[in-house]
C-alpha cells in the first residue's frame, strides 16, 4: 500500500514527526492554508530544507515509551517528492530575524548544540501521554478502503510532580529518516533526537474532579500534531488539558501501536477551495469524535474525570485554524475558538456564530482589505456575532506561531521572519492563554482589548475601517 511506509522497529517506540515543505509559488501552488493565494516569492533552498527539517525538530513527542494498548508514539518518518507539500512552511527569502524586539522573560535563546523548546511560563509540572483512537462508525475519508478512521492524539496536562522520564523529542531513527529526506548531511543523523522537551511521560495528572478546561489543537496540513508542542506545554502549565490531533493521511507520518506508519495521501491531491472545505469538515468530525472519547462515559484517558466538559475550546494553526470554525459549527461543546494564520473556506451560516472567536495572524497575509486570504476572514468576521478580535503580529511568518521559529533561530537558519522565534512564541502563548483564560475561566484580560506596550508587535485590526493599530 503506497500510504504505509516501513514498519517501526518494535523494540523502540517512536515519537515526533517530520513535515515536508510546500515551496510557495504563484498560482495554484500558492493556494495553501495560512498563505494568501496571491502571496508568492522565490524560496531559498536552505529555507525549503530547513522548514522540512525544523517542523519536526521543533515539536515534542508526547508519546514515547507509553504503557498499555491505548498508548503509543507520534509520527516518525518524513517523505520527499510529490507528497512534500506543506502548508505551514512558506520559508521565504528575507531579512534575518530582528534582534531589536523586546526581550521575553523566560524565553531567551542561548547558543547550544542541543536544540530545546522554551520552558512553560506557569507553575504546574507538565505530563504527557498519547492515545490511539478508532472510530468504527465511518471509513477513512482519504483512503476509503480503510473501513474505520484511526487517530493518534497527544495529551498534555498539569501533573502532580515532574515524572521520572522527560518526554523524548524523537528517536535516533526518526532523526536519521528526516535528515535523509531533506538531503541534509552536514549534521550527525541522530541530531534531532537530542532535542530537549519540558513534559514528562505519563506523569500523574493533577487537579480536582471536573476542574480543568480542555483545549483541542489541530496542526497545519502535512504537519504532525507535535508542531504545537510549545504552546500545548505552556497551556498545561497553566492548568489546561490539551489534546492535539494527528489527522491521519493528512501529514507526512503517523505511527500507530502496531508499527504502521501512514503517510500523506492528501499531499498528492490537487487542491482547490472545495477540497479545503472538505478537509476542514473532515477535521471537524475528527474533533467531535475525540471529544466523545475524552468526555464520554467510557473515556480513554485515565485523567478524564478532571475535565470540565462545560469548558471546552479549540485552536489550530493554518489548516487547523481554518478547521476551528468548521468544528464549532458542528459541535456546540466547543465554547470558543482561535484561527492562527489559517485561510478559511467553510462558510458561517446566515444565523451567524455567537461564540467567542480570535483571529491571530501575520500582516503579510491577513491585513484587512489586502488579498484573498484576508477576504475570507472579513467574510467570517461579519458572521461572528459574539466576542471577537483580529490580531496581527508584525514581522511574523507563517511558521512563527509554531515551534519552528524558535528552533530555526537556535540552529542559525533564516526562514524569513523579522521577529525572533522566541519572541513570536512568547506572543503566541500569551495571547492564546489570555483568550482561553477570559472565555473559559472568566478572568479579565485587558491585553485583548487594546494595544499593549509590552507587546508592541501585536496590532489590533478593525476590518470595518480596514485599519490596524
């Protein structure tokens, strides 16, 4: 079967995954989530290779060395060629990351031979585990011969104490495969497996019964669920349960408990707006199923009793962000949502959507009145009847909102952002947490109401006047 790669070595469990690169050009090639259809430019070879590499480097495996049949690892292999079409890596040539942005406490980058994710900003130790879930009610949407939908989900959560085993980033074998796929021979093949993370595998969850809000995360197309690990770890340190979904056959590799590694079937499909709409709606079904499995009477996670089912929200990056609207329209359990740099296709009905929503993106693509991608946000904005904000981060590139920006800076590769990756991560964490704290915990967040002197890069936009300040 063309969508299943070599079996995983059963003696070791693998975590982490690679994501190939879609070199953004003009025309149809540029139609990808989070990048304007009109946005184009020449992609430096180093940017293309680095993004394919670092999309995996910058993500923590929340799943290695699990015990029990429901626990496994995240995706492992990377691929090149026609399937290497990533929506999350428009690594354009441009200025080096600016060193003039304000420093962020706790998120400084130092020269190190060992890559690492920034530490979470709150006090809770972070635990992590992985779940294998099977939806027998439907066939796989991308490979109909597979009679049921299989999903891998990583969980991060506040822990009673740091565990004995820090969650691995990826294995040496995964590092070797990923570097090989990017034709990178200048570093040892196990380099990526040495990346340091902040969560502890299967640490005991902390919290009172029904006391923890739940946030679902969805990654960009072709990306593994682990690309949002730094954000997930930070939310968990603040007392949230976070569930990140691998949408099978939509990313370069998802590893299952029996050793199968599924690859990116959707990468080879010609894309148009109708296809992106199908993708978002398919992800919405995935999200609802995962919520069922985490909150139902036969929940699949041992800490499920801690989840407050009245406080559930969702955020996603790129295609995952665009899918948030689709998921909220399908499932009323999702009380609030964030689209991080994702162009939307699913239309909000005339009746509108009254739940809180945040658009967070980059000015190059989502400045009101400028381009097709921004037009999709403007269309949705008119149908959002509840609390809403439109925020843009000056100097950001598409990958700045994920782990990639931080790791790119650490290894000295310019991906075209004019804001340091560590600063962009600080901003992403702070504003996402503020949104969820406001709408799931009812804590006042003045940061969301007006421009901040602490974060001058963040502009508040008014699509009605097409201005940002």
